[in-house]
C-alpha cells in the first residue's frame, strides 16, 4: 500500500489522474498547477468547465500558496477542523488559475483527514507539488462514490492505463465536505456537511449566515446526487419499492430495505451506498424517511432533496 501511494504521488506529478479515498467521499485528483491534467478531470467527469474545483493539500501552511487573504476566523476554522470534512472559500492567489476556479476570484481549499489521502498529499508535496484538485469521483450530476468499487463503476471506462484508483475502504463521513465562504466579515455556509453551523460558531465566536451565495456551487444545482431510481421523501412505501430510513423505522412486507442506520452519522455514511444499491437492484422508486433535527441531519435532508428532483 505504501508503495502504491508513492507511485500514485508520482503519477499525479506526471500529470495523470488518481482517484483517492477521503473521509467524505472519493475524489478524482490531478495536480492543481497542471492545466492539462485538470482538463482531464472535466473530460472524465463530463463536467462543465466553469464549475470550480477544491484544492487539497496536507500541510495547512500551503493555504498561503493558494489564498491571498485569510481572515482570522478562517484560521480559527482551519485550526479547529483540519484535517477534516471542511472546505474554505478564500480570495485566490495567481497560483489558483482560472482552470481551477472557473474564472472566479476565489479558491476553495481543504485538508482531508483520511490517512491514505494525507499520505498521498504529503508525498506529492515532497515531490514539489503544491496541491491537488479533486472533485467527487463520479460522472457529473451523479451520486458521489464512497468506496473504490463505486469509483470503478462510475469512471472505470473513462480512465487511462496510467491513471490509478487507490483503495481506502468505505468513506467515514459519507457526504461531501461543508463549504464555508470566508470572503466577508463572517462565515457563510455554501454547502451543508458534517461541520455544522453550531461547530463553526463555537470555533469562531461568529454567527453563520446562509444567504444564498452568488458564487457558483455545482453541488447547489437543484438536481444533483441523483440515482436513476425515483427518490421520494417521507411518503408511504409500497411493496417492491426501496426504503431508506433509520433503524427505528420498521420495514413493511415486501419492501426492500436498503439501509437501517442506528443514528444520523450512520445515515450519512451509508446514504450514497443506498442510492447506488437502489440502481444496482433496478428499483424504480425509493422512499427515504428523512432524519429530524439540525446539524448533520439537515445536511442529509439537503442531499436527499437534491436526489429527489
Ligand atoms: O468532500 C468534498 O468536498 C469532496 C472530496 C473529494 O474532497 N469534493 C467535492 O468536490 O465534493 P466537488 O467538485 O464534487 O464539489 C466541490 C464544490 C462544488 O460545488 C464547487 O462549485 C464548489 O465546491 N467550489 C469550488 N470552488 C469554489 C469557489 N471558489 N467558490 C465557491 N464554491 C466553490
Ligand atoms: Mg461532486
């Protein structure tokens, strides 16, 4: 495995793609300073070229290579939650080219905490790398992969012989990172995730706004994270249909129980697996019983709403 990670770091430096496990979802990584490598991410994902990418690194000091201004509260957030499932949007340096930012004057950065990702990124940095761009490793608009076989199913046909897929088990968080816009006086939530508004306020002493941002976030398109099966929320489930719900919810006769997590953490972790499983089983309709409460439960409801369009 260590040899494989070293060879993946070289693969990235040589301009090829590496699918890497992270604690949120698997990412499709390319050297963020190499325009042609990054162009291949867009081609492999089938993603429109004006959708900006998150730059990942292991050494938090590299934030200064990518961000021109880091407000104190962003430093507080980085100290509190990196490595971890949080992405910060900051004003960019010249290093963050238009091919990363979609032409915007901001850049998104994250230090993931999955041990394989951290090792890959630090080896990449030892080879002189400054960061890797990595969107979720799915075709555009589809469900993010949370294990390596889902990556292979999504992108296997589009990768080259030199590209690599790293093994890292099931992603621990299961939904994409929280994205926080740090370009104004106080933090703004752009995408909900495991780092909650309450946690952000605790770390910064600031209140968090959720005003719809004018910044483009592809994860904020209404229809996203969608399987082929029709997903409906909080409705009666009929025989032959799939059911996604907490364990406390019983399974009616002849209903296909996709997951039965014991808590919201488990719900988030297994959600995308369940949506993929629905398609693997050829289900036409899936009922999801949404979890109650704020924080991570709210992030789960957000993803389910997008999956249900
Ligand atoms: O958990 C994650 O964040 C995963 C793992 C692989 O790190 N990555 C991920 O990347 O979800 P992606 O490309 O699927 O979603 C990144 C989101 C997009 O919605 C994009 O629009 C937004 O981040 N984003 C990137 N740069 C931005 C910027 N400068 N301003 C606002 N949003 C930005
Ligand atoms: Mg994505």
